[in-house]
């Protein structure tokens, strides 16, 4: 399954899993298509996802990490609506296997504690078991909403700056403007 079809099916979560005969893989939850297991590590899948959205993962982590005063487990905004929070879902067997999955805060219906584990219920009735405490998961969700707010404000400021530029320069040229341009061109050519 290619990345674009996964994104079009509305990506809800992706978590690391161990698959029989394949090893370290990524389980993908989509709103429209259910769950899929792909033969890529969580780190590789996250990097591919960031490439798809033309996003620098290290820069995003540094920027939002500074805003939240955190170094690790920083929410990742892919779009204004899609902010993924890190959730610890397993104890890794190998050195580079990874324990953290990512859940889109837009699709979290509720989080509850059942016996000694925490369950994240998604809006399509899928459940994700995590080994973090309920307080930690709620803290990650809160941080995700903070990142979502800052991401939205940053996007709006970029749009406003672009709008101001076009507002200023989207006017007809006057004879004076044309005369100034002519003079500058002649200066550049050395004829003036």
C-alpha cells in the first residue's frame, strides 16, 4: 500500500508492532480502511510521512519542543487538523525497534484505564493499548492541542503576510512608477 492511499483514507494512528515471520513492523489505523501492517519500522514510516508533507521533522521537533519546554515525545503537526501525539505502546525487544506510536488527536474519542493498562479508543471503534499511565497520555493529548493551536496561529500569520504583500502591490502602475522603472533599468545598463 502506498503512502498517498494511506493519507487519503485519513490516517488515525500508526504504532510499532512485532509481526510473526516479519519482525518489527508498523500497524496503521485509518478511518475509512481499517488497519494495515506494513513492513517498515515506525521511524522509517514517520520519516516517509514527513517527506510526503514536505516537512522537516527535526526542525518541527525543535520548534515545538522549545514551545513546550520538552526535548522528547513532542507532538507532530502534519496539517492544521492532523496533530499526532507520541504514545508508548510496547517494550522493544531489539535496540532500534522503538516503543512509541503516534495517534492523531482529532480521532481520539476517549482514554480510559482498564485494569493495569490504558486504552485509547478511536472514533472508528478501534482500541490502542498503551503502557503509559493515564496521566501521561492525558498530558500528551493536552500538549497536542497546544501544538495544534500554535500551528494554526503560525499558518494564519504566514497567510496574512502574503496577503499584505499582494494587497500592497496589486495596484495598477502609474506613469511615475514606469518612469522610475525605466530610470533603474537604464542605470543597470549603464546608459544613464
